[in-house]
């Protein structure tokens, strides 16, 4: 292992030490078009070498194929990484219109067995409820997840896209190590309550899409015109039509800071997210996704960039001006329930 590794932070009260930046693995085999599998696998190895230890996937990514894709890497380095996966979103390959959110005990137990089988491991380090179904009491769902901890199939529990009240209810049933939600220069709704709840309870925060699904890097402007026909971002309101053009204009202060410092837009955006730990007083472990080793180096460099007060002031208004929702259907996000 290299000595040039990123710093570590505790993943929630009583959780493991992990690198201050993790890796979202979804795009390696799902949602973002064709993948160079050889480079993607080399990227996993390189990330670990540089101190990334939290690797994030979910059973729904590619209908389980993402778990299968990272499985050989996970097994080869099982004692040196923290494996996170998720349950709750039910879809059918033969019916693209079908989607359900399942939080019931039977589904949870079936899901964990499926993930363990695809990953080829005997336990999952961090098991998330991917989305919340309000028709199932939180106590029932987290109680079922707690059973998995007692049985040794799961080490720590996490929640994704939950409200402050939901997080507190869950934590009262069993300690929650991490809460995961979108948090970036373009998406700051979590700051209205769940971030404070996480701090209060000693729960780590894991921002997904800290680069706005690539939009904050300036790598594309109009998803429907520039991205592969199989790229999921072509369906998202923020990245298409008039919204995309309006949002691209919001990157100007990010671009100015990047040019003045001689760094990339991505590094400015990630540095801002990493600094949320200091601003809000809790552990923050963003999980940008990439399939390239060069991007790993670029992203990890952001963990040592500190934006000054003037730069932060330039970035502050951006989120309030973003056009379009994060998803076409916001029903199953925390914002959609509040």
C-alpha cells in the first residue's frame, strides 16, 4: 500500500475508520452507458491503494450486476475495505415501468441473502435502506435490519433519503452509522434538518452525487444531446432542455475559482462538500463515482483543498437558483415526504 493515502474518519459512532472520500460504484456497470471493464477494475484497485476504503453499491444497480461486478475486488481485499450495499427499490427488467419500494421484513431478509450471494461474502459492513416506504413502520424495518446485525450478516446500518424524524425514530431502534442523501453545490435540501439530526445522533453523512452526476464538472451541458442513449441522466429534469442551459450558467463562479487556483471544477465542487464536515461538525464521506484512475487522483486531491471565506461566499447562492428537480418523481425522496 502507498503512503500517499487520504485521511480517515469514523463512520458514525462506533463505526469503522474509512477514508474521508469513498467511491460510488454504480456507474461502473449501470446507468451511465458503456463501460471499459478493464479500466473500471483497475480504478477500484487504485482507489484502495490511495486510501479509499468505503465502496458503495446497491442491489438495484443493474439488477444486481453491479454487486457481481465488484465482487472479485471485494473478496480479494475483504479485510481492507468497508462494503456498503442497499435494499428497498424493486424493479423488473421485463417491465421498465414497474417500481415499488419494499421495506417489509420478508423482503429485507430476501434482499440481504441475494446481495451476500452476488458479492460472495459472509457479511455486509454497511447495509442501507435505499428508500422509505411510509406504509411500513420504521420500527418494523429497522427491527428487521437489526436482526441481521445480531445474526452477523450485517455489521452496521444505514438509511438513505430520510427525514430528520425518520432518522431519529430509526436510531432509537438500533444505532444508525450513516445516512446517505444527495448533497452538493446543486442539492442542499438536507441542510434543512437531517444534517443537524445526524450530528445530534453521531451519525456520519455520506453524500451521493457530490458532483451533480457529473454536471458540476462541466463535462456535459445537455444530457439528451450529449450523452449515450442508454445514459440514465437523459431522463433527469436538471440535465435536459431549458433547465440544463440555465443550470450550466450557474457554474460560472465554480469555473472562476477553478481557474484562479489552477484546479478543476470537480475539485472545487468536491472540496466544498468535504468542507461541510467542518461547517456542520459531523463526519462527511462523499462518494463520487468514476470509472477512471485519473479521476480518482483528481477527486482525492480535493480532500486537501480548503476554500476560503470569499470563495465559499461565491458558491453559496448556487443551490437556490437550480432549475428542475433532482428526479422526475420526487415521491420517494425525503423532500417529497416533507
